[in-house]
C-alpha cells in the first residue's frame, strides 16, 4: 500500500502549473484620470487599472494586495490585513507568484513564472461595469498546480472574455507547497486555534473576504459570488464549500477535475496509512537541519524561501502538500462533512475530463507487463483486485497502459466529482455534473486526448489566446461552456434559452452534460467504474 500511495503521489506531482509576468504596482500622486479608467476606491486606498480590451471597454486591475506579505514572523500564520496607501496606486502589472519549484522538464504545461516572492498575496480583477452599482455576478478563479505551483496570472486565465459576457472576474494567488500547507507541533502550539497546515486555504478565505468588502467598487455583486477552479483549484473549491470558515463568502461553486473525498491526513493522528501532518512537518524540518528545540520556529522562519522550496522538492513524497484535518479549518474529514450535510449549502457544477491521466502520469510509472501490473494491483486493492480486473481487463501487456490511465482518471477525478454531485444532491443542494471529452486540436491530440486542464481555455472562452487552431466543434464547446458557467454565476442555474437542456444530478437517472464533438446530456457516467471506487474507498475508511 505504501508503494502504491507513493506511485499515486508521484503521478500527481505532474499537476497543472502556471506562468505569470510579475511586477509591482506603481504609486502616482494624481487623482485625475480620463475616460472609463478613472480611479476607484477600495478599502486600502485609491487604485487605477488599465484598459484590457478597448472595443468592449473591459478594465483590468492586476496585482492588488488582499493581505499583508506573509514574511518574517507572519510566515506560517493566518493572513493579516494589507497596508493602506495615500494617493492613487496603479495596478497594471501582475504581482509576483508565490514561491514554487520549477516545473518538470518535458511537461506539456507552462514554464515557471518569471518572478517569485513571498510577497505574493494579490489578486486580479476584470470588469466591464461602467458604474459601481451595476451588481454584476462575480466569479473568483482559484488556480491549479497540485497546491505547489501556479498563479492567478496564467495567460489562459485572462478574464476579459468572461467579463465581456457580463461578470466581474477575479483571479487570486495563495501560498503554495511548504509555505502554504506545512504543519508542525510548534506552529500548532503558537496558534490560538491549536492548528497548523492550512495556510493556503486561509489565504483563499482572506481573498474572498476582500471580494465581499471591495467588489462592489468594480460593479460586482457581493451577494452573487461564484468560486471556481481546476485541479488543485477545484480541490480548494471543494474545501471552501466544506469549511465553516468560508460560510457566507460565496453563493455558488464550480469544480473542474478535483475534489476532497478520499481519506485526508490528520494534524496529530496517524490514519489511513499516512503519518500525521505534524510528524511530516517534523521530518521536513529535519531536512532543513532544524530540530525540535525551543527555537525551532525561529530557525525555520530564518530560512530563505529558496532553501525551503529546494528541500521540499527533494522530499516531495514525504511532504506532499495537502489539506489537514486540524479541528479548525476542517473540523473533520471533508467526506464526513458532506456525508453529514454540514457543508456550505450552495449549488455546484462539477465534472472531469475524459483523458485526465495522459498528461499527468509519467510513462515510467506504468508497469511494463501484465504480470507486474497485477502484482501492483494486489498490493493496492487486495481482495478487490478481481473486481478491478472485471472493469479494467488486463489480458496482455498491451492492455496495461489503458487500464492504468483509465483507473487513474476514475479514482482521482471521475469518482471524486460524482461523489461531490451525489452528496450535494442528497443534502438537497442542486448539482450539475459534466464530462469534458473534447480533445483540443493539438498536433499530438491522439496521444493526449481531452487531457487534464484541457477544458480551461474553453470555459474561459480563451481559445484565441492559445496556439491552438480551433475547429468549429471547439468553438461550439467554448461558447456553450462559458455561457453555462456565466449563466450559473448569474442565476444559480446553468440553463438558459438557446443552450442544450442540462438536468440537475439525481441518483436515479444520474444525468451529466458531455462537452465533446456534440454537446449532449448523458446518463450514469462511468457507473461501474465509480461504483467500484465507492466500494474501495469504503473499505479504506473501514480500516483507518
């Protein structure tokens, strides 16, 4: 089981990362500006952005701080309020990305950001509103990257197209990896909540509080906020739906390829074959040559972020960034929160892609022979191995790759999203399930298919910002998907005249919308596969 878990973690290392251009805002003394780019006031001062799209009148504000830099004694603490300023500050350049390791060579994703800094808690806003009282629906994007990479400034996250459809679009940064998800006994002792390890989630909550205080100045409606994200961003959306600390900060949620329904790690307890988060933190501190003495935190906070990121990258399997059941941010496992109907009751759209594993699983992780694969399966699934082989048959070496990739997709994504939809429906909260099968028109599309993160450019209606040469079916999917997302943000229901009818999820017919060569509703998405993982995860929970 330990080797199997390490294999899964190693595969997940290849999650989506982001690129950004990073410069700080400039301070100017004049408060006069012409046209639609006049200064506006937020709670920390007057700001001016830039014109993103002259034809549509979209304005963009880049790199606005929503919290104080988490440096020095603020490293590994709750985010604190951002400082105020006088005069008008111009925010027309993206802020720095949070510290992260370079992306693995050979990835189909993006390069590392140009600038990294712990002073990274900033956000970006796109709006077409002409007046502050327009009350447009608000969409807040949380980027992916395995909770270890990425930023809100990836070019494909450009919000101009969605803003032109009538929303105010926000993208955010949050602390990553060992700076965002590091737990340690000394940090827990220092905390008034006796908790540590969920700083990235606390950053996201701080950003949502900023939206509540300030989005009206951009023409947004603080009573119609939709959070949405992909991969680790979708994991974060699921976590925010679960945590009581985010109650009332948003009103709808969209999760693209990521949920938190598998067993979690606990702050102090060893469960499900995993060490406690604090034990993992102590091990990581030792990798930084810091022992458990009385000045451990002083030593840890004296380390440069480069030292911390380098050590994390070397120790990744033992210090995987993930949320922690700490008794505060997460009073209990997220699965248990949903099962008891204790989550924040907001309507959701959730779904996954047809070929999630093609871009995530390194070829070297896949066993070379059917015999080796069955040995792996025996260690991972035990008595359920034969059930697995009935669903993912392996009769020869040639069958191994497809079985591995399909089961990776279903365990890590399809099952998670069906569970999310099912648990929402059981608590009488509307949920709409989707499946993205449109293979982007890459030269190697028959290798990657509808790979992990492929849907983002479609949902943002940003195919024109990619190197792809979209065909009619791509344009149709982008139009429909972005329209569904925007309508959901506006009304809490994705349906509107002119779009295919999309029924809310229920356990009887299990409807889902497929975004592929045709856009149509189906029934019972990968039912046998998801039912198998229901059984397997239940067996794991029965033996923690």
